[in-house]
């Protein structure tokens, strides 16, 4: 909605008057959105994890295990990845409803559709949902943690690069 709302209202033209580089505008939006998503996710994930641990320990707190930070980081990375994927889809498709539908389809529907395919389990490993679930310990470990982080990072960076490429093509 950050970029598609500007497209719909025509305010993006004003943004481009101030900053003519479409790539710079998209990357600035990506930095601001990922920063906001990171902060908000950590503000939710850390106290939530600590509270859950406190309740699970029957109100006898203990130190966080080392794998706790992987769970928190994995959940945070999924939020940031989804945010950047949504921004990239908005920049590419230029329509908020279509971009939102594509985002929901990629993150929520595609993993279920892939399961009915003969090679669906292999496809699911490279969709953003399974690596995120593995990192937050809600799915079995099929790949190393660094590979799961890399898959999630790829879903944030590659569509954004496509959005930058589309912005460069449209400006010429």
C-alpha cells in the first residue's frame, strides 16, 4: 500500500519531482518499511517469547537458550521479508488489490497448492513459508538454519530487485 496508494492518487509524481530516481525512491521506501517492520516485529517477538517462556516454566524464569535468538530472528525475518515482498509486488503491479492478492497467494495459498503436486515438497522448501516455519521451530529441520535464512532473504531481495528493474524500465 505504500507505493500503490501513491500510484492511485497520483502523489507518486510529486515524489518523483522531489527525487527523480525511481530506483532511489523504491529503495528508500524499502529501507523505511524494513526498519519499521524490524522494530515492530522485535517489539512483539521478544516480549512474546519471554512471556511464553515464563508461562511454560510455571512462572520460574530462566536464562534464554541460544536457539531462542534463532526463533526470534526467524520470525522477524519473515515479517521483514513479507513486508519487502509486498512492496516489490506493489511496485511491479502498481495496484494495491492485485499486489495484496499476489502476496497472499505466494505466502499462504501456494504452499498448500504445491503439496498436491508430485514434486510439491521440493517446491515448498523454496517458498517463504516453510523456511520461516522451520526457523521458528514449527516445522521439522530439513535444511540448515543458514539455508532457511538465505531462502527468506532471497524472497525479500530478488522481488525488490525486479521492482527496481521495472522502475528503471518505466522511467525511460
